[in-house]
C-alpha cells in the first residue's frame, strides 16, 4: 500500500512540476508586453480558468492528499523513535553499572615492591569514593 502510494506521489510531483512550468504568467499576452493591464477584461484581470490552471489545482490537491497519507502511513507503521525522557527512564544508573556511590569505601589491594624488584605481602586498604569534579 505504501509503495503504491509513493509511486503515485512521485508521478503527481512530476506532473505538477510540468504543469506549473507550462503555464504562462499573468501578463504574458501582447498587451502585457507593453505594460497594459486591460486585456481580457470580460473575465476580470485574471482571465478564465484554462485547462492548465485546472490541472494545476487538481495536481496540487492530489499532492497534498498523498503527502498526508504517506505521513500517516509512516507514523502508524513503526513505533517511532523513543523520546529523551523514555531513554532517561531506561538508562542504567551508576549503582546498576557497578560504580559505588560517593562517600562509600572500596577495598584497594596494594602490593609493595622492594628496591631490588622483590614483591612484599599484599595489603587491602579501604579507600573512600569521592565524586567526580564538575566540569
């Protein structure tokens, strides 16, 4: 359904471009070339609706309808992108990632090394967790 509507939309777009480019301007007749605006006064200053102007109106309406239809189909087809608030609700916190909260202590294992490169006995020291500095 969506592909067929997209093909119709492309055809309407090309037709609308061609019809608009084929139309002449408001003052494109001989009187307009010399600055006169009194041509076709029977139908008013705009003149009667030609086949091209009617085709332009129909193509413009079809373009709007197909554009709205494609928009509705594309939003109904998928769930859409999650909002920032939805992402924030599901984002893991520091406690969920395994990072201890500031103010707590974590064990830190130290192994001293002598001047000749010999290793001494390992010691576990409680180390306080400090918050990261604000940038």
